């Protein structure tokens, strides 16, 4: 998914300045776009070759990949990651 595609879907769902955005709506939005995100597949189990040994290592590898990714892909992926973190933090309260 490109930055422009993500921007279009997000502004359609939440308004031009994301004025209708809240953690619950964002969680639903993330679920609705899941299949369009890189690294997902329809149906079946997703397997990972050479899985990282820890969450910390997985995050290091992800951020390194985004540092060198094409800007369009990196921006969309980092936006979704930040959104997932906000939803997760809101659920902990």
C-alpha cells in the first residue's frame, strides 16, 4: 500500500484532518485494511523463515528495513505501526 492509497482510505474514514479518529475507530480501520498491507496473505497460516529470536530483534529489523525502504512504502508502514501502537496503548488503560 502506498502513502497516497493509505491517505485516501484514512481521510475517507476519518475526515480530511482525521477529526473522527479515535482508538476504537482506528482499530476497526486497521482490521479493514489488513489484507492490503505488505506481509499479509489471504487465508492460511503466515510462515516466517528465520524468525527473530526476540521482539526487540524483530523491531530492530523492521526499523532497519523501513530506513532503507522506498519512501512511499516506509511512510505508510510507519503510520500503520504508530496507529497500532496507539490502539494498543489505549487498550491498556
